[in-house]
């Protein structure tokens, strides 16, 4: 803005350019303070989550300055796979027709673009053995099934046995202590409830109803988890496409800024156009960072849905 004012004083600029620069500076300051407020809120939330003394907040420092997309093996493989099928640097990402191809019918509308059905099935299978709520439902169904078998077993006779090694304690006194004769006794006890007023039948019906209720809850939990996993995979697909698109935008913006710098050096464009190209580059980098954060956030949401970090 100071340079524009000097150019205006020298007669090499117009008041319009100066006012545009003032507006740009005011907007940048407003955005800067808004970002500082968000950063402060995020730091306070992190302090609260970690249980650290709030007075130590000014000393909090983050060791990572970049979002570690490349350090996540699953995302790296998927990005490499996309790079082999689509050259996003040359703007050959999947077209609109490629995506519309998957919604030509109701059956294909449930098909993911970047994840195969086998990959979806593998994620669901992984969740079956790691989601605590699903395992809890499985245990309830198994316990209810054993309860039904226990109730049905009351139709059968109960067989028990006993064994005892003792002395005849009915005639106390005549035999000195320590000289008693010990005997082995044993037997089998058979009990069979032939009729109990249909109590067994009602208990069996109640146990079966409870088992059916647990099975329904298990199926409901399973379906909700499957929907959650599929939605997270859709979010990852969207985040991957946004990340690749923003990455290509950064490359184009860097190229445009370099060309603008050459033109400015030879006086072919005014400084305002060079400033605009620089702003576009900064916006492209900011969008790329946001897309990278959205991608890693979608990835950890998927891990949460799979129960990968459950203990």
C-alpha cells in the first residue's frame, strides 16, 4: 500500500489502485484476526483435552508444520493408485461423466468410485472384530442363545451323583475316638420334572423373545456401522479428489506467479496484477492445506468407525 501511495504521488498510479490496495489490506487484516481467534480456541481446546495447566498454553508448540499425508500408508497407497490411473497434473481427473456413470441405476448408485466392493467388505469385516459395541451385541446374542438351551434342557431329567468317605456316627461313645471304621458311600440322584403347570414353556418363550431382541439389536448395530463406514469412505473419496485438485491448483498458481513476476520485471503488467497472482497462490496453498486436513480428518473418522484404535 505504501508503494502504491508513492507511485500515486509520483503520478505513476491512480487513486483507484491505492483504494483497492487499502481494501485488500483491510480484508487481509480482518482475515488474519479471525484466524488468530480460531487458533486461540483450538489451542485452548487442546489444552483442555490434554489436561495441561492453562497457564502453560503460551509455551505450547507444535513440532509438525505440515499435515503428514505421506506418513499414512493407506492414504499413500490410494494416492499412488490414483496417480497410476489419473494424471491429475495434466488435468485428467475423473470427469463428470465418470461419476455419473456410477449413478445411472439404483444399483450402481451405491458403488464407490475409488474403493472396490472388496475393499468395503474388508473394512466391514475388520469392524466386526474390533468395534466394541458390535462385540458387545455378539456376546449378548451368544448369552441369550445359551439361555434358551438352558431353558429347553429342563425337559430332560437331571442326573447327579455323590460320594462320601465317613464313619458311622450314629453310635457315638462305644468306639474310642480314632478307632472308628470309615466307609465309602455313593449314589446317583435322578430328578425329572414331568409337569410344572407349563412354566417351562413360558420360560422358553421368554428366553427366545429375548434372544430375538438381541439379534435385532445386533443387526441394527451392524447396519449402522456399515452405513457409517460407507459414508466415511465417500468422505475420503471426496477429500482425495479435493486434495489432488488443490494440489494441481497450487502448481498452476506457482506457474502463474512466476510468469507475472517476469512480466512485472519488464514492465508489461502493473504491480496490481502481480499482487493478484500472489494472492491467488496463497489462496491455492491455503485451500490445499484445508483439503489435506479434510483428508486426514476423514481418514481418522474411518479408523474410529472401524474401531481400529479401540482398546
